[in-house]
């Protein structure tokens, strides 16, 4: 009887392993946004962020969703969708959670129509240029950013757009998701720039 019980437990154990999720390559990843809750973020600015159909969406205003926690060395992976003319980005190591900008953080850009495309989609503004610039508009994309010490790498949809750019100004900080404004038109007016959606954001400490 004991032997049968042991065999049953062994079989059950193998069955559990067989149906377990493939977690080996995912070990250490923590979900910051799952399409349902913004508990890990604080909004700043006047962007009209709201939850819709498993995503967080904004289409007006200039603002950010800023993580409540600070991070140093990590990989971050985000799924996003933007209009072709939308101005967005993922800011990392933000040193001021109340005022996010390229002067106090690293801006990993999402902006297909940036006037200077060398720092457009897939680039790190003023640090890592992209050539040729990939386009993200009108489709779901996956952006992966690695920040380790003074080295930064960006991969967009499997294409490495920034390869180990070096800078040591900011060692740690918050992470911020952006809905930004465009450039001034011929009348000097800065207009809203399209729809920005994020549906999944994950982070892994290094």
C-alpha cells in the first residue's frame, strides 16, 4: 500500500512538472503593469491616462506614469502601441519623480516622426543614436531595455537599436511611461500627438 502511494505521488510530481509553465527563462521577472491595475505607478502632468481593454491609454496632454519604486540595474520589457505620429517613450533612472525629462533621466524614445530621427524610435536621446530608425506606429511592439552600471542596450522587436551605450550620470531612479506633445506647428502651437498604449510592463533586477 505504501509503495502504491509512493508511486502515485511520484507520478503526480512528474505530471505537475509536465504542466508547469516554462519559467526558466522568465525567472526573476516582476510585473509592473498587467493591463488591469496602475498600483505600481503615480501619474504626473496632464495626460489623460485611463484603463481600456487591457491597456493603459492616453491621447491628450503631456504627462507620465512614474513607478513608485526606484531601480538601479535591471532589464525592463514593455509592450506598447502608438499612432504613427505619437510622441512617447520610456524614461529610466529618473532622478526627480515629480518632473521627468531628458536632463534628469535617460529617455528611450518612441517617436517615429521626430524631426531628428537619429534620436527617434529606439534611440536613447543624447546618448545612443539609431540608424536606421525602426518604425513602431500602428502596431504592437516589444521594447527591451537593459541598464547595468554605466552601460545601456535597447532592443525593439528583436532588433538591437542601441548597443552598450556608455554614461554614468544617473545610477538609479524611477521608470516613467510617457505621453508627450509634438513639435510646434507653423503657428507656434504645440499639439497633442496621437494615441499611446501600454499593455504589459515587466522588470528583472540584475
